[in-house]
C-alpha cells in the first residue's frame, strides 16, 4: 500500500482527505499533544481490525476512542458518574483518558473484548480538526509498531508504518511526549491505571481520594507477570539494545557505577551508551552520552524520552545505562515508561 505523507497547513486539504479515508474505514496517523496516534473508525470493527494488523498489536490490548466534544460521550458510554464529571471539567480537552462501561454500539473489536471503553478528548488542534471534520469517533493507539517506542514526531511514524497505512498527517514534534494518564471511572472511587502527564498530585486537587492501581507500583519482574490491567503484560517501548536503569542514594555513586559499567561493556567489545540529564552529562567521560532533558524541568525529560530510545536503535547501541528518577510528580510516569523499556532491570549503585 502507498502511504500518503502530508504536512498539515491551515490552507491545505489534508484534513479533508484524511476525513474521507477515516469515513471509508481506512487508517490515518495524526499528531496529538501526547504522542502520534494511529486512527481508524472506532465504531467500525473492520477498521479496528486494520489498526491491530498494521501495528502487529495483540487483539486483547484495547484501543482508546478519541472524541472532539463532550456530547459524544452520550453515544459511547453507559453512565458518567460524578467523579468523572469533575475530572473532565478539570482536564479535558487534554492528556487524560477515562474508562467507562461501554455503550452497546461500541464493538468489542475496539475494546479488546472488554465491556468497558477508554475515551479521550485531545487538545491538539490537528486532532480536533480531524475529529470534527470527519465526524468519526477515532480509535487510536500510539502510531508505532507494537513493542517499539511511541512516536513523538511524524518521522517516527514513517519509520514504523510507511506502506502499512493509508495516510500520515505530519504536524511536527508533539508537545508532551508521554501517553495520556488513564483513569478508571467505572466504580465509585476512580483509580489511575496508567500514569501520565496529568500526575496523581494534580488529580488529588480535584479528587482527594484518588488511588493508583497497585500494579503500577510493582517494579520487580516476577511480580509484574501477575499484573492485571490490559496492555500491561506486553513488553513495551524497548530499544533493540538492552537498557538498564541505574539507581543509588547519591548521585556520585551513580556516576561511578555507570562509568564502571560502560568501561566493562567496552572491554567486552560492546557499544555502550549512557542516558544522562543536562545536570549530569559532564560526569560521563567515556561512551556515547545522550541528554534526556533537565531534572529541574521533568517535562523536558518526558518530551525526549521516546525519541532517545529510538536514537539508540539508529546508533546501533548494544547496551544502554540510564539514570533513574524519583517516583513523585511527573517522575512516576517517566519511571513507568523507562522501567517498561528496560524490562524492569534495575542496577543498584549502592552495592559494590
Ligand atoms: P495506547 O493507545 O497504545 O497507549 O494503548 C491504549 C492503552 O489503554 C491500552 O494498552 C490499555 O492499557 C488502556 N486501555 C484502553 N482501553 C481500556 C479499558 N477498557 N480498560 C482498561 N485499560 C484500557
Ligand atoms: Mg502504545
């Protein structure tokens, strides 16, 4: 299949062409504020099937349906409880996905066989234009091949999906760089199922009794195997080289440990790389050092994370040592993605 790749402009007809494709059951990748999405008609089970096929995604890993106004909820979900309304008032449109009991018309092909459905109202202007022009409820997972880092720029989508989908709308680099925060609002007490740019601390301002799915907090490999939330059991975001997170009680110990590990790897003939921050980059004299933003502004780390993992593949790196981050605030989402990418391999700098 030939994939149409177009830069979106105010004057061009790219959104109209993309809308025609979506209405006809085809697939269009488009930018959102979080990552690029691979969109198809969420009420058309054949279109959902094409999304799974194009990504190589397991069919029990549910898709998120995107909407361009809140009224659409009435057609897609059974019930909207009070806490959900508070969350929507505070964070929609934006990087927050809510899980509801699904209306009958939402096919199980879109929800990975579940009776619940994930809904997001994005804020990105191109996503909103596409939703409103097409009139389609767009099911869209991240526009990467299953298992690869999520795409934060159109060129990442081209790398993974060129020739596999109908169209790619190029809207440049995304703003946030991590997928949405997912909150289950089917019960009386909402629960965070996936951390994202909207942090637990921000949600607590609106819903003080918000909790986090315990599966998110489990960091050991063995215990992960029993994790229950859909999508959590799959290997995610992994670069081709093995990634290790190095953690310690003081930064000097971390620098020394990483330098020792790089030396050891190089002596074995392996191509080693370090993922550092603006503050620490100068502490690694050897190996290939990539800077993933600043610790003082963790949103800069979030924004670069997936692009750096892809860069490691481009550079043909065999082994990667990354610094780690605190688990509070945005750090919770950053560590969640890094741990998945590393297959939960953590090296302690404190034991020597
Ligand atoms: P992606 O868009 O690639 O980030 O994948 C969407 C993710 O949303 C899935 O992997 C699930 O973790 C989550 N999700 C989607 N629908 C549901 C649902 N009905 N219940 C729980 N989690 C869901
Ligand atoms: Mg994904």
